[in-house]
């Protein structure tokens, strides 16, 4: 049965249409299909309950990884173990064990930090060595991985071709596991922005300078389309608001948000954060139409957004991103 739009949904959809009007989409509209599914899982703490929770997440998305190589891509940024900058290692290990139980042929944990060159020291400081058994055997430093030059089929940035790492290109499934954070340049950093860490720093510099020069939102969208076999699992258990993605404050949001459609996942995360997804430039660029970002176009399973919504503090420059009450 078709849902009747309430006033808030109608205003959001109209605002989205206005914001997207006149913009060139990065891809032609796709034929109608089932709406993307986004699962919101309530999770209060980083504890042993994560292991069963992540098994349920994988089952809910019906992800068949039997015989596949799965690459887990967390967000590792800085050496501050007591902060909420990095994806929590216990969540990454719980996801690792869930995919192992699901029959994955191989599982790698891979990251190419944009700020630090000594990646293993960063992972150690973030608790990965002490939390994940044999972490060094599982880990791939994407900043120094072998690469392949790829010509982008969909290209918005000034990078018609790009060097991508063979570990990511060879994945049967790439799992983006970002920390839910505000971002002082693009407003919010979620599963799509997390893909910056798949580009090798040995070629593109620190902090991936060439991508910044080519346009951050445009490069996010290019990378979004470069990796079609993806699942997003966003760490919003203790997130970051304010002056993110490094100097912000801990924000207990108590959720893990997941789905196979990164655009839908990130739009849902924005609504939880009290951010209007239509005002995040890279989400607008990635959307084929305004309706693709509309709340009623996404099949929400698990917790409803209203029950977990927890407005994040925004820096002054981004007050205009605030989702209207």
C-alpha cells in the first residue's frame, strides 16, 4: 500500500528536489526496483554482544560470501586510543568473525590512512593488535599495496584514470566500516567518504592531496562507483560530532547502521545525526534523482530513525546542514 507523505517528508522531498534541480547527475536514472534496505541496529557499548549482533547484521542483508575474498575497510586516522576518531577494533573483529562463520574464503583488513605513513603503529595505538588475533597477518597497508590503473566509467572529478589497489580490486566484497563523524570540509564522513582510504598514499600523497585538488565531493562519488560489490557497516556506537573528523567530541549514538546501498546508508546516518542529506554535496552528486535520497524511498529495517535520532553538534560553518524539526 502506498504511504501517504506527512508534511515533514513532503518538505524534505521538495527541498531535495530544489537542491538537486539543475545538477548533472553522475549516472542516468536506474530502472525502478526494490527500495534499498538499511538496517539500524541499536548497540549501547563495545562489548561481547557485538559478535552476535554482527552475525544478525550479515544474515539480515543475506550476504553470500561463500568462497569469496572479503576486505574489511575500517577508518584509521590518528594515534589517540582514548578518542573516538577511529573505527573501534572490537566492532571490526566482530564483523571479521561474522564473515568467517558465513564461509568467506579469505578475509583481509585493509586501510590506507591519509594522515599517517606508519600505518602499523597507528593500528597498534588504536588497539587493533591487542584486540584482533594475528592482526598483522590479516592486515594490508593500502598506501603501499600493488596497484592497477583504472579508467573510470563514471567520472566527475579531474581524474579520468586512477590507480587503485589490487587488494580492493580483487575483493569479492568490500565492507566499508567507517566511524560516524562530522567533517570540517564536507559536513559528514560516512561509508562513501571512507573510500578515500582505498587510494594509495604512495601515489597520491598525504593526506591524499591529489584527491583534494581534484575535488573532494567529486572524488568521493567517483570512488563510490568504482567499487560496485560493497556493504556498509557504520560504527555509530560512540561517534564524533563538532569539529570532526579528528578534533571533535565523543558522541554516544548507540547505533550500527548497515546496508548494501552506501548512498541509502549514508542518507540514513545523516538523518540520525540531524543533518539534511540533501545538503551533503557528495550525496547530491551521487544521487540519480532527489527521490533517491528521500526517506520514504529507503526500506528501513530494525530500529526506526525517530527512535535513535540524536542531533550532532555542528560547527558554525555547517549550521545550514541542520535537518529541520
